[in-house]
């Protein structure tokens, strides 16, 4: 087994364990909405970057289905985004802005490590600032849509009672 496959399996184990350990019954809907919104955006973003030749994924899970990596675009980034939205701190504006800026920063650092030390991501024309801004925009859109969906708690309680 190559180190790339080992990394992919490790990511799956960590993500599933994190979901089992950190999600509670009262917050799984918010997490699911954030995860699915981020999943849609990262999937489309990844497909566009693959088609433009910005990224290549030499080691991937479904080579006949798509030219991009499944685990990172479909599982890791959306789960990270979901947890960041779910556990967003209360407090002042400066604290929230710093927290929001941490997600794209951590994601870019992780992506750069993968590009440098593995064959999971190969970048033809990589611009770190462009990648960071893209991830920030994707996160802010996911956050805005999730907050919009959950803006009225009375709506969710009425839905739970009718089910």
C-alpha cells in the first residue's frame, strides 16, 4: 500500500471518528446542512480546477469516474467546514473574523503539504493567495447559507413536531 492510499484511509477513519464523537443529536442537522453546502461548492470548484488543468490527482479513488480526488473534495474539506460552522465561537467581531480566517489557512497549509510530499495533488499553476481566497469564499457562502437555513428556530421545532 502506498503512502497516498494510507493517507486517504487515515482521513476516512479520522473523519468518521470525529463525526461519531463530536456530533450530538441536537446539532447533527446543522452540521449536515453545512457539510452538504460545502460539499456542493468544493465539488464544483474541484471539477473546474481539474478541467482547467490547475490541479491533477494522480492517485485517486475512482479513476474511471472523475479526474479529481474524492476523499479530499467530497469528505475532508466539507467535514472540516461543517465542524467550523458548527463550533463557531460566540463573542466579538474580531474573534469571529480570526476564527473564519483559520479554516482557509489550515486548508491551504494541508493542501501544500499534500502537494509537496505526496502524489495526491499535483499543481500545474498554483497560486497560494488565489487558493486561500477561493476557500475563504466557499466557506463564507456555506456559512451564510447554513445560517440562513437555521435563522428561525421556531421553524425547526415545528418541523420536528410534525414528523
